[in-house]
């Protein structure tokens, strides 16, 4: 394989774009992230777990066995740049579509041209489909046979989990490569390169900023190279040269260009559930600091506060339960208060409930006990109610023995009397096992005393 000498001789497809080689023609006048696209693997920053020596994608590329694939990762991690490089190095013809604007007709046109290109030029076509998760099932099904036949090599890009967003038949025919958010050190490499490059970047324009300011920018972008480069260019364009022709970018000017910190969160996507899961597990793990952090991540990203409140109410019953019966009341009160007050002040009751639940003793006996009962119901769904527990509103029912032998608990000491309340086949079976923490410890001791199994004051 070679990374140079790509221009076709006698290309029969008039007006056809040349293979991608990093920054395409016309991109030198585009935004900084497009101008600074890597032109070779050596310039590509990040994703060493895929492209490092001996790594899977590097091996496939070097052996010229590039499969159809899905590139899955956060925004600004180099999915489009990687797709262009793969086409360039494999000497394939690169066609880019966005699932946001393209339709089935566009795909069929690409496939038709790819078939002719393959027949006449013996040359593969790499179709880069950005935001592939925006294609519905029917649209994805159109691509399927052409990937199967090898007419096109599909490179789909998505920020959403392909397990949920790509139809299984298409997913089974593609390799999924997960891209990771770039580290601040990697963003620093890209930013420094953009500052120094006089052809594609900001080199020669006299742009200067302190190293700590540049690092602050790298750390504020959550691994998003596009965001970092756009903020750098916007800040540079907003600063006038001084007498020495130097454009000095301050931290304040960068903060203006960057805007609100990048909180990666999609209320309908995977990060929504990942962060919510982290919140619940932090509370369950009695870690108030982590719980507050994940709560802030949700609320500051614009999450619906009532979604958070619902999760807290569920957790209060599921994970705190009878170890602290006040937890459920506080969670419900927080839900009502957040609904009444609204945001931004609604964070107060939600934060209070989060801290209370995180610090409360934990018990999952409510859920485990119920599931044991459910299992018994499913094994014996039609067990009759014992006669002594049935109501007897008619003479016939009384004659049949309904309610006969029932013992009224309030007529006995401590308002408790031993009698069977389960169906005969389940008599003696126990579903509830009291926890040993908080208030539930007292409940367990009281129950054991009533059953004659322990002293209530022990």
C-alpha cells in the first residue's frame, strides 16, 4: 500500500471526487478543524488502541482487508478523519453522506456508481455514512445487500450505541470499532500543531497564548477536538494585533469563545442512562460526593429534574427501604418540591434527597422479598384462599365455612396471634428476611419476638 500517488488516470466518472487524503480541496478555506484534518496516520492523534502498531485496525489496513465497519465514539474524536484516511491508504474511492440529509435515493446512486467503478476500474468504494443512527430500519435495510455483496465498504459513524441504533443484520456484517474521547495531552498536540502550521492553521498570524491557558482549553473540551479547535480559531479571530503584530489570547477571551463547558449528555441517548446509572449506584454505595457530582452532571446538562426525582423515589424504596422508612417520604417530598419550585432552584430539594439517600442505611429487602413472592405466585398461580381468610357476607358462604376459625388479631395480647395466612401448599414459607441496619433491625427484632424466636429487647 502507498499513501501517495492517488490520482486516477483516465477516470471514467466525470466530476468524481478524488480519494480522501486528509483535508480535501476547498477545506483550506473552511473552519480550522476541517483544515487541520490529518493527512496521514502519522498525523492522526489518538485511538492508539485501534491504530497503534499491531493493533486490530492497523493490521486490517496493512493487510488490505478493510471490512465494513461502524465507528462509535463521542463527538470530535476523529471518526470522519479516520474514515478519510482509511479510504486514502487503501486507495479506495471515498464518498461521504450524512444520514441527517441523505435518503435512500442518495444511497442507491452511490451504489450504482460503485458497481460501475468496480466493474470498469476494479476499484473499491468506501461509503462514509455519518450519523448512521439517524437512518431508520428501512433505510438501513437498503444498504444491507450491497455491504453483503461487497459493492461498497461501509464506514458508519455514530455517537450512539450501535447495539440499539443499527439493525442487527447490518450490525452483524460490520466490525464495530469504539473510539475514545481524546485526553488533554492529545488535544494539546492538535492545538499546538494548529498554532504552528502556517498553511492550514494559525501559524504566521502572530497568535500567542500562555501554556496554562492552552492547557485549560484542552481540559475544558471533554476530549472533543472539534470544539477545541473551533474555540481557538474564534478566540484568535476576535483579538486584534497589538503594535508588534501579536494576537494575545487571554483565558477570558478563550472562555468567551468556548461558551458553556461541554457537558456530554443526550437526554434520549446512552449517556443519559449511563450518568443516571452512575448516580443511582453512587447513592447505593453510600458515596455522597460522587452522588452529588453525577446529580450535577445531569441537572447542569439540562436533564428533566422530574426524571431525576422519579429515580430517587424508586431508589428510596428499592435500596433504602425499611432501613429508613423516612427516605421514601423525603424522596416524594423532593419530587413535589422540585415540581413546584422548578429549575434552577429545584436543585435544592433534589440535592437534599440525594444526600439523605446516600447517607441512609441501606436495605433491599423490599425488592428481594417481593420477587420471592412473585416466584411463588408464578409456580402456583391458582392456589385457593384459605376458607378462614375469606369474607362471608351471605348465609350460603357462612354455611360453606367462609371465615370460620379466623382469629381477630386485636383480640389477642400485643395484637398478634399465630395462624396460617398463606395457601395450604405454601404454609410456613417466608419471603421477607429483615435487614440488619437502621430501623429495619428493630422491625426484625419485633417480628422475631412475635414469632417466639427472640427477645424484643435483645
